[in-house]
């Protein structure tokens, strides 16, 4: 497994500026695009280009893509990722029966500076002002969840909710009730900010979910388990949400808006 891989790229995306935090009509970039180009394409309202190894935001903010530390251990990749780190390894959708390979956790690495600039720091009260309510499964549940409107996350999760609402009743036990969305907290057992603190994640029914920390023998490796049906996962992924069940350190209740890791072909 290679961590901290570098791509030589100069990208300029001429997408128009979106106002009010709205999302593009389709946030998923085409398959086969360079990871950094996919990042720009996923957040056109906020990101402008990559210039000489620097990510340039539309507000003029500049962030280095590579922190220059070279190849990283898994722990360093997870705890202190640069922008390139959070785009690898590749997120592969498709077959749910395939067991994730050791330490392959696409999407678990999150560069704090990037996410704080895009969504705000919940510890400073910067996320709350952009939270909106969506109705989860309006015909079957009516539960209200708070997520961010930035990057069209609320709009996309509402679309997911409508599609899930139309599934046959046998799927309801995996969806009702949802276990929560926005929560300003750190990830259990770490000091890292949870994606729930950015208002971009949702956990579905805990009763039928599995988490690597719950199934880790003392001193041993996690034993993979999953009950979440493929139909549910595919709906989330189609709208730009990755699934924690595709991680070696799995969290099958967890879905998180990360369109830069997905594509139309996936």
C-alpha cells in the first residue's frame, strides 16, 4: 500500500461559481480523471485550480497539496494526511461480498484544514449556521436530521432519502430510525474531528450495523461483518456518499458525502 503518493498536475477548471453553497447538477466527476482533477470537479463552488502543487480556492486561499513528508505509515496517513493523502487509496464500489484488504480505508483520511475551510469548524460554531433539516424517509419515518447545505449535501441526502423511501418494506429495518447526522464530536478513540461535525455524514440503524472496534479480538485484527443490503449502499453512492462498509476498519452504519472519491462510472 502506498501512502502520500504524488501526482504531477496543473489543473484549471472553468466551472462557473455556484452561489449560496449550492451543488452542481451532478457532483460526480467522470471516471478515470486524475484524483486532484476529481477533487476540483466535486466542489466547483469552492475550488478553482491546482497551481504548482498548491490547491487554490475561489476565495484566494492557497493550500499545499503535498506536505513533503514522503511515504507515510498507515497511522501517519490517517492521523495527519495532506490533501493528496485523503484521495488515496481509490474507493472502489461494486461487489459488497469482497472483504476489504488490510488497512485499505478509502475516505477515512481527512485533511482538517481542507474540511474546516470548506464546511467550518464546529468547535467554533462555524458549522451550525449552515445546517438545515431534511425529513428522513418522509412517507415511512418523518424523522428530522440536520446536515449542512454547503456543497449541496442537504439536497443530495434528501434525494437519497426519497429513493430509500421507495424501497420495499423489507428494507425498513435497516433505515428506521436513522442513528443520527450532525454531531460536533471527535471520532471514538481518537482526537480527529468526526465528519458528523461537518454535517456531511449520517449513520443508519445501529441494530443491523457492525463496527470494527466491536468485533476486534484482543490484540487481533478486525473480523469483517456486514448486513447492510447492496440496494441501500448503491443509492447512497449514486448521490456522492461513500460507505464505511468498504473500509478494512469498517463502520457499516456510516455514510459520508465525499463525491471526489466517486464517479459516474462507479
